[in-house]
């Protein structure tokens, strides 16, 4: 892959995409009472600072709670989106970027108006688009596995309402309401169909953890929800039949190698290599992402270098994965004027 080729980043959370120094300033501007007074302690609070990673995904959720709180105002959301897009282009030359976030986790339990939060994100997107016209960028609104059906329905309704302004897709993530138990993904079908009928892209967080039932969840998502893409989905590498289903359905996996290592979803670099080789050998389409470059203390080019170093992918395969990222993005391709 050419060193200066524009990259595609399809899986990054807004809470993990803003530099610590900006979060620090945003927290102080809003008068948020932080549990620490020193900047470097704060840096450890809002990033995966230990190179050994976190204990599990529940520990990662605790980090996200701080970034979500700090981003819980129109001012903070607008600046976060604007900063994330500009930073991605300046530091990594990312020219296709999707940022995902849950607006209900940024309105302080209803204290802030949800529309104001979403419109602030759109303003940040618009500002960044003016400054960095080289970047195709869009926003994905996230449902949550701990939310009620009505709460998730509202998020989908808002995504549809603001689709003309830059909302390009929907997703679901978050902690499991019943720890150690499968999540009933099939119950989301009416909301997924509502979003799909409105022209929104559909990606689903599934198959990052959960062992055997995590594999069963991927199978359920593939057969019932039929998403365009899956966030993570790494457990599918253990099941040849499931990999065949993914390949046949052309569902693109968004794989985040460093994040998977830091959360113990993949136990070693050998496991990362084996996962990618399995997908490559079975024709499963995938893209490469960070999950949140600032929180994970990585960047997209670091991910490519990691995969090349450990023999997970070669240069041609990296280039193919990157091109697939551009093609699989929910952000509309710029229209080409008709030739007279």
C-alpha cells in the first residue's frame, strides 16, 4: 500500500477519538467535577494507558463513561466531531471517516435536548467538511443493549430525521443487560428495517466476545438482521460454516486489532494473525480500524504496520482491505457532474 494513499476508518467511537488535552479543556470549560486534579492522572482516566490493556470490556465501558460525560453538551460534541475529523486527516491522511456515538449517553439523562446534541454533531461535521474537503465523513448513531425498546426506537427516528444532514447509519453496542447471557438481537429487526428502508447503513456490534454464544449471536445477526457490516465479529474465525455465511452475504467485518488485544478479545498477536488468515482464506470481507485512536493510543497506520509485522496480511492484502473500506462506507460518494 502506498505510503500516501488515503485511508478509510469505518469503526471509531467519538468517545475514543478526541485527544486527552482537548477532553481536559472541555471538562474544565463545562465545570465537570473530575476525580483527579492532575492532567497526567486524567490522561490515565480516559485512555487505555496500561500497555497490557484492560481486564475486560466492562473496564473499557468505565473509561467510556468519562468521555461520554465530558462530551455531554452541544459545545463539547461539536468540537469533538470537528477535532476528530481534522485530526484523522492531518495525522493519518484518512479520507473516508465514519464517527459513531450514542446521543442519549451525551444528554445527561434528558437534561440536554437530544436534537441539540445531534445538531451540534452535524455542525462539527459541516465545519470539518469546509476545512477538509478531501475527507468524506459521516456520523453513525448508536443504540444500546441496555436501553429500552422505546429508547432505541427514538435513536433510529433521530437518525432518519437527520440523514439529510450527515447521519449515514445506525449501530448498537454497550454492555450486556444480563452479564454472561446472549442478547436478543432478532428483537431489533423492526428498527433495523425502519432504518434500512430510510436509506441508512446498518452495522452491528457483535462477535467481539461471548465465546460459543457470541458465535451464535453472529449467526443470528447474519440470518435475521442482514446488516451491511459487523463491528468486530472476530469470533466468526472459529466457525467455518459461519465464515461461509459471511462471505456469501458479503457482510464486511470492521476489525480493530489493537483494541482486541487491549480488551483481551484476542489473547495474543498470534491470535490476531490466525484470525486474519482465517478470514482471508475463507473470503470473508473485512476492513481495518482503531475503535478509537486516542483512547487506544494507536492510529490507523499503526494498525497496518502491526498486521504487516506479524504476518497477518501482506502489502497487497492491506491495500485491498483499505480499498474495501472506502467502498463499504455509508458516506455517499461525491456526485460527478454529467458531461455535456
